[in-house]
C-alpha cells in the first residue's frame, strides 16, 4: 500500500474477496418483507373496495418496475458504448436491476389475463360487444379493432418485454462473465452455482476482450431495440387506456424517463449500499457528481418532452387529444396530483441539482433520488388511474393503502431480488481495465472531500 492508498490491484482483490461473506443485511430484508406485506394487504383492500382502481394501480406499478429495470440496464449499455471510466463503479449495480424484469413480466402477465377487461374501455367485456365503442371521430375503427384485439394485444406486450429481456441477458452475460471468471480464479471456484451459466472458459483478460467485442456489436441492437420496443409498449399498455388519445412523442418520453428512473435507482442503491457492497474505494465524490449531472439532464429532458406534448395539444384544441389532458390537469380531484408530480419529478430535482456540492454529498443525493423515484411512480399512476377510476372525488384511502402498498411491495421485491444478486457477485466489474481511473480525469471540488460522506 502506497502513501496514496491501496493500488488498483489491491482494490480489485478486496472487491472479489468481499463476495465470500456478503449477504443481504437484516434490516434491508425486514423492510423488504414489510413492504411486501403492505402490498398484499393493499391488494386485498383494493379488490374488496374498487377493482377498477386496483387493476389500474396494478398496471401502473407493473409498468413502473419494468421501466426501472430496463432503464437501469440501458444505463449500463450507455456506459459501455461511451467507454466511460467514471461510471464503471456503477455498472454492476445497473446490470443487477435486470433481475427485476422477469418478476415485473410475471406481474404484467397476471394483469393481462385478469385485468384488461376492467381497465381498457376498448375491451369487448368493457364495451359489452358494442362495435361503435371504438369509433373515434372519423378514424377507421376496423384498423384499431384489429390492433386492440385482446389476444393479439396481450401477446404483443409479453413479446416486447421478453425480446428485450433476451437482449439484456446476452449483453449482461458478455459483461459479467469475465468478472465471475476472475473472481473464481482468485477464490478457488464459483461462489454460486449459477455462475457456470455466465462464466467463460480461458483467461479472464481474454474473456473480457471477447465479451467487450461482442457487446460492441450489440450496442446498436440494444439501443434501437429498446427505443422501438419500449415505445410500442408505452403506446399499447398506457396510451390505450384512452383509445381516442394519442401523442407521437409519448413513446420517446416514456423510454427516456425510464433511463432517468434507472439512474436514480442506481444512485440510491450505490450510496445506501456503499458499505455493504464495499464500494468505498470506488464511489468517490466525482462519481455521484457526474451521475447527478446526468440525472439533471434527464430531469430537464422529462420536462421538455412533457411540455412539447402538451403545447401542440393545447393550440390545436382537437377533442380527441385534449380530453386526456383536461381530466388530469383541470379536474379538481386530479389537478393537485399533477402539480405534485411536476414538483417531485422536475421542479425540486432541477433546483437541487443546480448545486455542484449537493451532487457530491451522499445524504442529500439519496434524498434527491427518492424524490425522482417517487415522482415517477406517481407520474406512471397518473397516466393510468384517471381513465379507470371515474368518480368525482379522489379516493385518498385507496391511494395510500392500495397504490402505495403496491409501490412498497414492488420495492420490497426489488430489494430482495437485486440484493440477492449483488450479494453473490463482485460489486464492480473487476476484469474491466476501464474500472481504473483515467489519468486525464479531473474534477473541481468546491469543498473538502470529507463532506461527501455526510
């Protein structure tokens, strides 16, 4: 060890050795199970009180966690494509959120089997077989009826996510395989049996070069695949809750805000789990500073694309387009909710992230990520619930018990799934030479680095 701290090789060795004895902390496990219990209780209360609200909340929550998992994986893809050194300590955490996707996919499957007739007004059961129910102001109802045919609709949604999960698996296998090989070589064998599914043969350094090359080839497939599949998923699952409303920018708004959600989730996990994951040598102030700048950019893009959708709908004043917004922005039971979403997703994060110092301080940074994650959950719910719950008053108890119960339950499942994965793998990409800081990197510190731990 030099006077400047442990060498890069020593830090890598310590990250590998930490895997042997790592397990999810008891407090995190207890909170996760408490959240799951709240979700189960909230579901029971919701189905007894208002199935319409409950199925709408189920859809919004399933979609939210699909976006969280895939958005985080796409951040890992971005780090790989840009060859970014600064974000390498976050790459494994980003990849770990892929384990959320199969669980959210199963939740979506349950909704598509049991909930579509309650949520979607175009469903034959909802419209009671009335063929005019889909005839929207001069458009061809036959084409829309074909696209929204129940079986075809359900198969598409499951197929979109399944195809994206397949791409994620191939990308993550290429990425994590060399790290598992390097860890197994040092530890004398795999820590978990499933390592063999990902671990390549041969030398870890050669395996990294091979996996890196394959992932380079996958970059355009991942990028275009995500943009197309997540746009279609957003159009079908969310926009069709009101089959007469449409926005061309809706898909882009959703898939970009999903990356924002992924970045906030990664930042929260990295900072809160810093000691558990032995990230102290890697999670330096400039890492959260740079991640904070990207979250600021994502926040600004969310606000820009939201305004860019609302503005043309406002000045064209076409009934097919305005109704969706009028319900959410003007009705008293939903107007306050829309304002809360704007504060949590845009106004508060934007104001906070203007501070350079805040992005380097762990506690304020965690608070910021919590605002963004909660705000985006409320935003996904706002897109769905006003079209499924048509009463004149806001159901406060249903909202707090059922909607937030599903949110808490989903977070509990996410903690258990992501935590179980991270407990069995090196917390950083130990075989990746870009994990070492680039000699050209330089950051201006507005205050003493010791503040970063506060």
